[in-house]
C-alpha cells in the first residue's frame, strides 16, 4: 500500500521512535502526513533545522503522479506540504539543501527529477526555521532527453549543478554521465548546455550477479567540499559506477573532481582496491 516508513532518533541512532507510532509510516493517507506516497523517498536537512522529505506520489490510486515535498520544523515529528509538482510521467526525485553566500538565500533548497524523459528542477530560498520561499519556475534542463537517475549539488556560492545518465532503459552498452550548470543558482538564468563528464559501461538496468533481478545503474552522485578550512574548498566531486569491460560484472566505484563547478573534470580515480581476480562487483 501507499506510504513511506519513517523513524527518528535523537541519540545518534541508538534508539528510534516513529512520527506515526501506529503504523510507522507517513504519506499513507493519514491527515497531516503528505499525499499518499509511491516510492523514491529522499531527504535533506538545512542549517536552520528544517527537514525536507521529497518523494514520488502514489501511482496506483489512479491519481496523476507528482513529486511531493514535505517540511518538518521539529525534527521529523510533524510535517507540512510545501511543494507539489505535477506534469505527466515523473520519476527519481532528489532534494538537496545547503548554505550559500548568494544574496537573499542563506540556504538554498533544490529538487531535481525526471519528467517525461527529461530532467527538471525547481529551487527556493530559505531564510529561517520554517521560512521557505516559493519555489521558482519549473526549469527544463537542456540536453537531458533520455537522461535520468539524477542528483543535484549546491556550491557555497549558490551555483547549482545536476547530473544524470543516459541509456536508462537498456541492460547493456555504454552510457554518458551528463552535467548541467546553473551559474546564477536561484537567479533568473537557467541551466546551461549539457556537458559529458564521462562515459560508463554501466547502463540504466545493468544486471550483475548481486542484482540479477532488480539490476543496478551508474548511480551518479555529486558533492561539494564545503569546509572553509579545506585546501580544496569549493571542489566538486562526482561518484559513479563503471565496468571496465562491458558485461564482465567487474564493476568499480569511480570518483572524478572539478574545480570549476563541473565545466571540466579530472581523470577517474578508482575507490575500491580489490585485486583483478577474482572478479567482484562494486555498486
């Protein structure tokens, strides 16, 4: 049935309680918990203490699919809806919130998802606990047709970068991991032209022994170095899964980095250090 399992801890994960102790789920049709959920939950905290929960609304009730965003100002005890984005086939939402030095946006919150086969995004400025501005107009991200399984990152300056992968419906063959940059963040500008950061031999539904029914994808992810004391402050990292020889099941976790918000990328660095034989799948 509809709903998202939800638990909260106030002691670092030693013990857990539930926002809804009756059924341990939210977004299941109960009042004050958000529209009935299908799947793909994602969450983020900001430095004001706002907790955001985004998910794909129920697809089995006959209602039009939507990307829903809930806000909690009490650590996940209660929720209010602050965004409901509709518009046809939707999938794989991700929400991120980060501090910025951009004017009027001490915190920026952004949601990215696939809609009708193309990546879309919306963002909002946050100025305090419970004070989330209106989400900006829907942005269709250029060059992302047939691109999905995305992620989004916010630079300390407020620049926004999204990533996604092509070949999302295939179980063999290579894919491109694409990058788009919104240089003015919550400003009037849109995301720029797509950039291919790398190719990968992990397609959108790549079957490996450890996932021989559900499959894996490259699962590209982005993160900025946000530590002001770091010598690499502002560096952007991209993590993804690759397969040196296509269909070999020898998959590896790779990292690249960029010092210009994703316009140019380093060579790939393999994270896992297992020997060449026997073949192992990291994903």
